[in-house]
């Protein structure tokens, strides 16, 4: 069950952290004064620790947590999800839609929305994390080593590469995203853990790792720090990769 709570209830414990307090007042204060609203929610069954999206029945965005945020990791997650919302409000993100081709019609809408979200996250998540680290003193590596790496490592022990190319490509997008995020890690021990997870991928899911490394290299060579570079990169990706012999550009299009 999803509980919608007042912002003060959700944020009270994490506003004690200087990193989040500074981020909130500098990046969100003026937007809030202009009447921009986030619906804050708690859902113990949430598939992730925190997610953001659009509220049903209004044009508000929401941020949903699995539990009330209280730790510095929780504060980082809150700032990260707010970062996505800020990029949306500032129109600094790429949108995807179903391609206008007959073959695209065989794909379910939710499949395409999920793939579009994974494509966007591959670039937006590293950019947001670097911004939070460089401007507000957050340490994303702490979250990676305490949460992301243990969770992913555990899942890699359960099975190898998926038999479905669609799933392999989605996971390769995460591999590339994680590799880009690791580029900003400064702590040597945390960086070692990042490399160890990537090595685990190469052993357990070699197809994912191979495509993920290609996507990572393409992102680094092209650059991805503005919308022009991102559009160029995604066009290259859409023309290069195929799912069951179907080019991605025949499945998804950039709006």
C-alpha cells in the first residue's frame, strides 16, 4: 500500500545532513516557491529503494521510498531522484517513443517505456551523481559499495546470461551506466569493488559485459554531458544494435 505523506514528514530526518540541506535549498527552494510540487510517498513493497515518476490523476511528480529516509544513503537517494525531476522540469533529458514502424507494434507499451527509462538512466544517473558529488559533497561511492554492488553481486550468482536479447541489452545498459558512475569514484577501495563487480559480470554474464563495455566506450568517445551529444550517441546506438535482427531504430525513436 502506498502512503502519501507531507514533505516535512519525509524529509525531516535527512535535512540534518549538510549535503542534503544545501542541495535542497539551492536546487529546490526557488522551484518550491514557484509552486512546483513533489508528491512524497512510502511503499514497503517498492521494487527499488527509491523511484520517481508521475502521480496518477494530476501532473505532479512523485518520489517513492521503500521506507522513511533517515540515513546519509537515504539522503543521497532523495537528492538523486530529485535530480531526475529537476532535469525533467528544466527539459534537460531525452525522451523516447515507439517507432512509427509496423514491427514496433508487436512490443508492449510498458516494455518500451522500461527500455526508454534504462536508456535515459545510462547517462542521466552518472551525470546526476557526479553533480551531487562535485557541488554538494555527497559520496556516491558509499552508496555503490553499501547497496548497489552487494545487491547486483548477489543476483549475478543466481544465473548467467538471459536467453532473451531484450533482457541482455537492458542489463548491458545498466553495466554501461555503472561503469560511467565508477569513473567518478575517488576512493581506491571503492574503485576496487567496482572493478571486481565488472569482472564478476565478465565471468557470469559475458554477453552483458561485452555489450556493456561497447556502450561504455561509445559513451566515453562521444561524450554525454549535453543533449546534443546524447542525441548523437543514442542515434549511433539505435543504428548499431539489433534485437532479434530488428534494429533498435525500428523499435524506438528519439522524440
